[in-house]
């Protein structure tokens, strides 16, 4: 039996290049339960796939550690 999958999308401000996206991906990937992170640079959308729901506060902290901010 496979584990359930949860998908959440967040908007990150301030990313302008591939290095920015890689930094955010690296930090968000460290959150417990996260199995994949996909960044759409033009829109700032960050899609997080996980085995359990991911708290917005955890994503916010990871994004801020990378030097960026969640919109809103």
C-alpha cells in the first residue's frame, strides 16, 4: 500500500534566477515528509509534494532561510 500524497502550492517573492529557485528547493526539501519540490520561476509558485500535510509556518521558515519570502 502506497503512502498518501499531499500537494500544496505557495507563492514565493523575490526569486529571479535558477540559483534562487535551487536555494528555495533545497531548503523546502529539508522539511520532514517532503518528497518533491517544484518551482515555477516566472510565477513564483512553489509546489510541495509530501507524505503528510506541510505546515505553512514550516515552508515560510524554509523560504526565509533561503533568503526569500512567502507572498501574503
